[in-house]
């Protein structure tokens, strides 16, 4: 498999998608979905930071 055959990274598919032909309701739906994804990503970041802090508390900071 060549690099050209690989799909783009997910973040690029979100930011580079062709949206000019979407209707206003479709664009608004996309915004809602993206905002929900932002919340989900922030939750994962918070969980990882909490885990890191807990590990540092037990094992010391490296």
C-alpha cells in the first residue's frame, strides 16, 4: 500500500472537507456535531491529565 492510498488523518477530514455546497441546516448540524466532538476530546484530555497527575503523585514526577 502506498501513502497515496491511505485515508487522510481524521482531523484533516474535518478541517479540509468540502462544505461550500452544504445547506445552512447541514452546516448548523455540522457545527453541533463538531461542538459535541470538542466536548468529548476535552473530557478525554482531562481524564488523561488526571491519570498523569495521580501517577506523578504515586511515583514522583519524571
